[in-house]
C-alpha cells in the first residue's frame, strides 16, 4: 500500500514527465496537468462533488428544519417533531398533485398503480413512507423520537436524516479542518415537492424553482464573503489558487427539474452565471425542456405522470406492468435524450468553460452529451453523485440512474470523474478489495464500491455526499443502528462481529451516527483506512477536480490519457435473502443470532444474549425479556 508521502512523490513524477498515472490504478488525465505549458504542483485535499448546504431554502423553504448558520442550539436545536409539525411532512390532500387526465379517474389509476392510492390517502402516510428504508424507520418515520437534535445525537444529525440540517457551518469547518478543499454546492429544488407541502410551512408559496435556487446561491455567496477560509471559485485558476492557499473552494451548481422553465432560457442562464454558477445538471428528477431524466424513485414517476398523463406499457417500473410518466423502451430506459435546447445549453456551457454534470441524465441524454463532448475535442463530463451499477444489488442496478461501466469509460476518455454516493445500500462483494463486506450499509459496503471504482474501473473519484439531499447516508458500524440488512437478525450478527473483530471505533460521533453531517466526512475516510482500503486518491481528489476543470478551459487534442484497462470482473454476488436466512439457527420457529444482543437489550431467548441469559422472557419470547 502506498503511503501519503509516496503518493505525493508519484504525483510529482507523473506531472513532471507529462504522463498519466495515479496510485493503485485509478486514472487521470495528463493534458490538464500544466499551466501555460509548465508542470503544476499537485493539490492535496478532499473533493465532495455534491451537497446542498443551503437547502433550508429549497422546496419553497418548507421541508428542512435547522439552519446552516448560528450557534448549535439555535441552528440545530429541538424541532417541534409533531404531527402536523412545521417541516418534514406533506399536505393532507395530495390528490390534486396526482394529475387530472382524460379517460381515467384517480380511482381507476389507483387500481393499476396502488402507490397512487397511497399518495391520495394523505400526506402523513406518505411522509412515513418516503422515510423508511431497510433497517430504519427514517427521519420522518421516527420524528416524534427525533425532537432533541444537537448535541444529544439520539435525535439528529444522524445518517438517516432527510428532514433535518446536515450541513451546519461549524460541521463544515470541521470537515475543512480535516482536509475538505473542494465543495460543489448545489442549489436544489423541485416545484412538485414544494406544492406537496402544507401552505403554512412554505415561505415562497409560488413554488418557483428559480426563486429557490436564487435564494440558495445568494446565501452561498454571502457565506463565502464573510469567511476567510472559504471562497467561491469562478474559474479553474481560482480553484487552484484557493486550494493552494489552503482554503475551501466553493463551486456553485444547480440541481432542479424545471430550472429556466418558462420563456427564453438564455437570460435566466445569464443570471445563474452572474450568481457564480459554474456547473449544473441539465435535468434532475423529471424530463424537462433540456432533456430526459433517468427514472428511479417511483414518487417521481407519479410526479412525471402528473405533468404529461403518460402511461407506458412497454416496460414496468412503477408496477410490474406499467411505467407512469416516462416514455420507456423494452428495457425500461427513458427514450428521451437531449433536446435541441438541451444541446444548445450544453454547448453554451462548454463555450464558457463550465463543467457539465451528467448526474440524473437518461442514458439517451448521456450518449447525446458524449457526442457533444467528442465534437468539442473531448470536453470533460463528470457525474457528481452516482452508484456503480455492477456492484449494486439487482433492484438498485435496475434503476437507470445507476452508472454502468460503459458510462464510466466516457468519463475516463473525456478526462472527467465521478463523485461516489455515500449511500447505505447493501452491495455485492468486490473480491480484489482488502475490506470484508460484512456490515451492510456501512463503510464496509462503501469500500466495495470505492475499491471497484479505484482498482477495476480505474476512474478518478471524489465523494458525492448529497447531504441535505432527501436521502440517507452511510450507516455506522457500531451502536444501535450498526449494519443494515435485509432482515434484522443478520444485522445483529454483523454488529456483533464488528464489536468482536474490529477494527475498533474511531472514538468520534461517526461511530454511532454514521455520515450524519458534513463534519463526519473525513471520518468515513479514516474508517476506510483502518479497514484496509487506500484513501490516498480520495484525499487528493481536489486535484482531480481542478485538473478536470483546467482541461475544460485548456486546449485539448483528443481523448484524455488513461492508465490501465477498465475491468469489471471480481464482483461476487451476495447470496439471496432466502439462502442467508437458512444459515441461521432457530428457536420456537424463529431465526436468531447467537450471542448478538448486549446487556439491557430486549430478547426472546437466552441464546440471543451475549451473556447467555434473557431475564424475564416468557415462552418463545412472549413477553420479551432483557439480556443480563
């Protein structure tokens, strides 16, 4: 394994001879390694390619609780947590947002698509539904238990928060102190979600995405202006100088489905540029005037249907038989690529040396984007937050939003990179990784994807945290939430093994809350190091980002040079849930994990307890007992 010093020496040698290389097989481009023909000193520092720091102003200002500013008690203090409450919930009547389409009533559609009936049943049930993932009732699902907030940490911030602030200024400072040097700050919104929020919770009831984005960008600029350790980068030269001066470079971006929606988009684009935007996603969750989106969550399929009343029977995403909203082919892929306006937008961005973020693009749109890249001498394209398709389990891999190896090859040949999502999903095992895939959803799972990208796909990577992004994060390896699983007993066994076999806890909040806020970002890397992965590429990913931007500005003479062939072998599928369940012992017809539960935990049988005694348990666990 290369040390930090040897990685630095290797980089200096690479730049000095104008070749392309990176530790442990990850690829980078050579042409962007010079300034005015002279070799440049490699930068150090972590790059996070996607987060929503100012998302309290997203969705009309009506969803997220907590501020990015202030003292801990005022910014992250107790929320009402109630029902109805002032955030983290949808309006009671959602039927008007589900479409009014000729030839079919809402009741008839609900018979075909039960999810529509669930949505129509009211906002409280839907708020619960969208927060639940395997192993967690989620941030709104347990809202009454999460009112305490900072600094108790039994409430929030925590890894599964989707309704509470995760990017407080002091936590960002902690990340900066630990090595974060490039942060792509994405102003986010979705008018459909804003319209789904209660009127009394929304600050801007017109639900205009441009208004939301404008408010967030203004906050980002003000934040940087008022701090001597943060600066907004308006060019690759800015970015290199800022990081070289040991500051945090903000690169401002936009992620919204209907940005620049009405009228001529060019004056609106000019306004975004004047606000400091230097990268953006042409599309987000829904098809728009610029191109097709990659379908994933079924909620957004319903939102797309509400716009166009389209029911597609070529392939089933929303149910086994139909896909709502999106025009899909027989493989369930969106048929819409970049529109004429989308191609004009991309060309305008290239003409201004802006970075094009391909996250959320349909595969057809991505191919169109790649053609434009090649026509512009292999202009770099990147994905700010993505999952490697081949390492994901079948249900996730089926989503078009996941990134296949052929798309990674496009990034490599254009000199781009990817921000790897810090997600809580189970993944397949990557055999060449030194990290055992034995704590699902934790840093061990992230290591499988990261090492696959580093050793197999050989692509330049940063992190793609997506904090404050309505999505859960990397789980902890310790504490009550340790180790996600398809079924709780497996999670109990995995958590027991982490305690017994290690590596030990870091002694920081990350141990119990996982990637609960931006301040724990470097903790994830530290845990990867002690698990046996090599995080040197991530710790120099700021250099990859700046060089990618320099390639966009500089003269290009064809594809970027890469090191090593892309290789997808070495992925070992997880056994099916049925096969995994069959491996566990049973008592009273129920599976259990031997010795998994610690003193004080609720138990059914003596064998479940670490100490071998379940006090007070009735026959077959009725009533439950407590581990001695």
